[in-house]
C-alpha cells in the first residue's frame, strides 16, 4: 500500500531525479579514488572487475533501495519500520542507514573543505605554494580551514534549505552539466601533453597479475561507495520519486553516468601523472587519493607553466579543483539530506530546524575531525588497532566507509528478500515499468538479492573486519 503523504516534495522530472542521484554518486570517489585504485590495481583488469560489480551486484541493490523509498515515501528508518510492522530490529537497521551518511558526511566535509581551500588558492595565484613541499600539512593544520569550513557549510545549508525541487534538483541541474563539460575539456587538454598516451595505455591495458582478493575487495567497496549505496541515500531520494518513473531505467542511467565519469576521470589523472613523470613507478603511486589530489597534482599543474605559462597552469589547476568541488557539493548535499529527512519525518522538525540541528552536531564533529591531522593530539592519535595508531578521521573512515557500508548493503538485501518479500518489491518496481513482471531483469533481481549478493557482501564485510582491525585476512584465517 502506498503512503498518502501528499505533502512530500517530489523531484519534478525523471531527468531531475537522474541528475540529482548522479550528483550524489559522482563525487571525490569517482574523480580521485577510482583512478588511484585503478592505477594501483592492474589498470584495465581493475576496470573490468569494477564494471562487472556495478552491473551484477550494485545495480540490483540500487533498484531495491529506490523501491523501498518510493513505496513508503519515507527515509530509511520510517521505510524499514513501515514495511516490517514497526519491528524494532528493522527500524534499528534503518537507523544505521541514517547514522552512516551522517558520519561519512563528517569525513567527506573535511575533504571538501580542503578542496575549497585549494580551489581558492589556485584561483588567486598560489599554485607555487600548493606545489611546495609540506604545504598540505601546513594548510590542513592552519586556521584557514575554518574559514573554508564556513564556506562549505553555507553552500550546503543554502541548497538544502530550498528543499528537494528548488534546492537539490536545481543545484544538480546546474552543477552536473557544468561538471561534465569541465571534465571533458580537461581530458581533451591532458591528452595533448607529451607522453599522455603511456598513461592511457597503462590505464586501459589489463595486468591480470595484479588481481588479488584484496583488489577484488577494493573494487567492490569502491563501487558501493561510488554509487552511494548502503547509506540510505537512494532510499531517501527514492522517497521523492513519483510513481511514473521507471526505477530500473533510472537506476541504469545513474550507474552509467557514475561509471562513465569515473572512467573518464582516469583518462585525466593517469595521463597527467605519466606526462609529469614518464618513468613513474605505479606501485609507488601515492598511497591514498588524498595525497594524490593535494600533494602530487599541484606539482603536476605547476609543471605545466613551462608550456602554457603560470596563468595557464593556474587556470587548469583552478578548473580541476572546481570540478572536484562541484562533485563534492552534490554528494555532500545527498549525504546530509538523509539525516535531514530523518529529523523532518521522524522527529517532526521543520527543514530549517533539522538543518540547524545538524549544523550544530555535524559541525562540532567536523571541527574535531579536522583537528585530527596534528592540531589536537588526542584525536590525531586516537586508538591503536590493525597494527597502527589511528586518527579520528581514520576511525570514521574505517568504521563507516569500509565496514558499515557493506553491512548496510547486506541488510537491504535481506530486508527486501525476506522481510518485505519479493512480490512486494516486484509490485513496486512494476509501477512505471509495465514490462518488468516476468522479465529477465525481474528474475535476476529476485534471485541475486536473495542469494549471492548478500553472500558476497558478507564475505567482503568479514574480510574487511579481519584486515582493518586484526591486520590479517580471511585467507589467512581459513587458509
Ligand atoms: N558517491 C560519492 C563519491 O563517489 C560519495 C558519496 C558517498 C556520496 C556517500 C554520497 C554518500 O564520491
């Protein structure tokens, strides 16, 4: 039965929804995380595994999340509660689906704050500084981050206060096309650089030797995160979707846009690295995406001044950070909309009050998390596990991104298959998609969500726990 939540806002069109969901999906993970992971993990071989995961595992989960949201017109807690006769177990599962984006929002905001800082510095002629040794540590430990934090918070607040149609949808309709254009223009430029083709070759030619169980694990986590799954986001966005929209078709478009941007970002990053340093040893390529964007890329941009002058180099750097910033903003908006919708639906707060509540609690946590790069010892060296000392940022990342995302995905699969039940799921998907009943897609979704997808997610979850917290792997435990 459908909820008669007449006042609930909806996306104004299918395209509006697709751009908003793609805005959520396309983020720092696509533009930076994906190319780095692909480079470290066998180039074309990683691409292949990633693409298979997107189609075989992620797409059904995405469709399930959208169907749960649209059917109930509620966020994760309300939706899972409603479809389970208010079982506290499933409401609890929904609650994890609200806490997760809240916490991921914290570390994502910290990175977005740095990106805004770098964007402003690149645009105001500070590229030389950004490329200098030690500037990243200096910047992240300076008071400038708080100025930038206010900037990011103001933008997010402004967009979310306007609501679903005038805020989220409109921002995505402007930022996403701008992002596509900037990305293509930057790729076209980078491909003209000397030695760029070596980067392209490295990126697309498969090296199957590099494929190990841990690479497979990385590919799935990356795909999950990139498509914004397991975070209640698509349940929440689904709750703003009208009954005429074909969920399967829309999900395919979102997955395609997200994967297309991730792939294209690789055509930007890898040729740039190879042209900067033709002898690059990709095994030593920056260990993390963070050091790639903030440490290596500014050096690459600055080196461009030999051929296009300092202004030209600064313009390229500025467009790059603007591109990443746009991607980060539309993702952040979606992450924060989940707890906002929770406070509105379940705690009966107004949108404005919900935003204020989150500004206080999320803001405080973000500030503390920003201090965990050296400014405050207690959070910089917070706990010891997995054989190393971890900062608060590391803890949030390991716990929510790496561990809880696959857990949430697993819960969604179990929920739709065994609690809400397949026939209800199918009935919801059929709205706006008459041909779904009896189709191959239907059989595939029903079978996969009740069998091998939860199994794969469980293995990934256990492996991550073994790896992160016990510095071992499932292979070592059972092997
Ligand atoms: N999918 C986004 C990315 O790839 C990140 C994101 C995570 C967005 C969580 C929303 C929620 O960067």
